[in-house]
C-alpha cells in the first residue's frame, strides 16, 4: 500500500501528463520568469523568481533558481539543482536533482512555438510552474494556461501568481 501511495501509477490516479512532442534543448536554455506556480515549500513567498537553464558539455543542465523571499526587497535566495534529460528523443522529460541521489520529475507539458511561454508539471499534480521569457504575460494567455492545467487535473486554486517587478526589463 505504501508503494502504491508513493507511486504515480496506482489505480484511481490521474492519467500521466502528456509532454510536448519536441523541445529544441538549446533554444529552451536561458532565463525563464516564473509567472505562477503551485509552489514548493521553499518558494511560497517568492518575488521576482527566475529559473535559468544552461546546457553543459556533458548533456546535463545547470539550473540557477533565484528569487527574493517575502518581498521585492527581501533576501535573495539562490538554488542550483542539476537537470538530467531523461527522454533524449523529445527532450521534454527531465529529472531535477536538488539533493543527491534524488531526482524530481520535471515534465515540459506546454511550450509555445516561439519558446516564449512554458509549463512544467509533475504527474502527481502537486507542483506546477508557468514560466515565460518576460516578467509578465497577457491575462488572456494566463487564463488559457489555467484552463489547460485544470483539464490536466490540477487544482488551480493552489496556483499562486509570482509577483514580478523589473524596472529595466518591462
């Protein structure tokens, strides 16, 4: 029973999330502003959150996640998990390692053709991140992404918009 509860494939669970068909990994690299999320415990009070990806020569992805805690002037927090591309055909399924040897599921479930907006999810539907290349996205786009997440089985009432304020980037 414990194994069943911990896994994502038990009867009665939600279907597995569909990832995007193809990610040009080099094009996906770079900074992404976190627009909204069902946050992990470390990012519940995040402001100006950015996740930046850099492809390393060994094929892993150096990740730098930064945000100010509790307000725009709050202390700067920085985390450096390492990404591992699991599905090397589509490049849309990764493992994200914060602490060795554990890798968290990282599924690219949505990506605009111009690589301006993306959604990263997990089969458990416990966390999700809406990210964009700009600190803000049109409200119409945000509502469309919420609709997609609701259809995927997410409780969208748990999604928190991440405050973004950048004087030199807007």
